[in-house]
C-alpha cells in the first residue's frame, strides 16, 4: 500500500513515531528510518501491514516500510 501523510511523535507509552494520512488514519511504522523522524515531515511510503504485531503501542495500524520519499510543501 502507498501512504501519503505527516510524521508525528506521540508522547504515549514512552513515546513513538507514527504517520497520519490526510483522512486521519493512523499508522505505526515499526521501522521508520531516522531521516523521517521529524515532527510534521510530509512523506509518501510504500508499506505492508503487519497482522501479527503484538507491540506495546495500541496506536494505529502496524506497518513495515518498504520504501519512502519526502514531500516538499
């Protein structure tokens, strides 16, 4: 799947990074690259969902990023 959205930092459960798309859907990338870890960064990622993820975060759909690009405003 391709997701276009904004990177956000959630200060819950010790803190973690997520992506919120334009419709408000939340995604929890388990492998967000360091260069994307900036609050408010616009990104487009190709990712796959992780159905058996039992992570500590109960926020969003867990995904694994396959490729990404940043989007300039």
